[in-house]
């Protein structure tokens, strides 16, 4: 769980990332899909979306156990958008909802920097 005293700092960083036009929204959810922080568009049911993302990520982690490696991120393309899910730690995942046809290079750099910030901020290993 995220301490309430740390939520404001994380929200500020999520809001900065949200200023990039290609990013439609972000969220932090626990491994059960329960939303802890959401910056997703209003038309998206964040509870269902968080549960879906957590379920997909867990399914991918289970599917690759034979590789004896950890899943770093999962990317899913929909008709008009794409989703990238990252593990923050053993308890939390980070969801980024992006426009579909964009150059991911700079976006991924910004997202990965944010993830490192959150991990350091939460003192996550």
C-alpha cells in the first residue's frame, strides 16, 4: 500500500506526465486490480480497467514462468489506444494508456523515469 503522505508527491508526478498529449491516462493499482491512484479519462471505468490490466499482467507473468525471468512490462494494442503495464514492485503495477499511432521512444523514456521516481519515492526494491 502507498502511505497517504506519499500519495500527493506521486500524484504531482503523474500530473506532469499527463501533460504529454500522447498519454491518455495513468493509474497505480495493486496486484488484485484495486485502484490506488487514477489519472484515467472519465469515460473509462477505472475499477474495471485496473482489474483488467492486473489480470493481464498476472497472466503474462504466469505464462512466462518457464523462462525463469521477470516480466518488465506488457504492451497491449486496442483499436484506438494502447496500454503499457509495468511492475512497480511485488504488490503494485503502473498502467499507462496511450494513443495508438505514436512514436513511443520519448514517451517510454518519460514513463520509465517516472517509474524509477515512484520506486525510489516509495523506497521499493
